[in-house]
């Protein structure tokens, strides 16, 4: 029987055996192992909660921020990757990435956005995932990004809908 979490207008459904699958696949940290710590930024509270819940379910430790300024104040040395939306008030995702690069030049960054079209020329050389996406997709992409040798870029796009 699936578990379900309602987050605003979004619904997060996952199979009951998901926790067991995470443990079997080696994604859950064991005693003494540090979970990968992600900084997740989105101005939509429902999307931010959806991302946090799905990434925590996938075995990550998550710090969330609702805008770029908040994200910069949360950026510490123990953050392993940044996941950010593009379209946000006050400081958009591209400005945030630029500022993060001044502080942590090699921090892996994944952009998740439904507004790829208006930014397509600005995303050259950046890693992105088009919304909507499947629940486990963000976690898989982050793991690939962290494991990738420096300087090797790849762009991700998917059309499988999970944000309802």
C-alpha cells in the first residue's frame, strides 16, 4: 500500500517498501557515514516541501531556503550540492549560482525549473532538470553530478510528471 503526503496542490506518493529499497541500494547512510547534504532553493513553499520530502526519502540531508539571499546564508562547507529553481523574486537562480561560484567554485549545481525556455541561452554549461520530474529523478541526478569528474557537464530533461 503506498504512503502519501499532501503538500499544498502537490501530492507525493511513494511505495511502502521505498525505505527498504533505499537501504538495499546503499543510498541510506549507515552508522558513522555522513549523508550527502543538499541546499535546496525554491520560492514556492509547496515545491520546496515536495523536494525536501522526496530527497530525504531518498536518503539525503536537506537544508532548504525560500530565496537566494536565504540560500547564501545557509551555504556552509558541509553542503555537497546546490539544487535551485530559476525564477525567484529578489535574486533569480542564475544570480544565486554566480554568487555561490564566488564562494564555492566547484560546488555541484542542479537547476530544476519549469521555465527552461526563457533561460535556455543562459543555461549553457549548467546542469538542469526540467519540471515536472519523477520523484527519484532529482536524487539520481544529484548523485550523478557529485560523482562526475570536475568539468564534465551533462544536461537532464525529462517529461515524466509527478508534480500534480
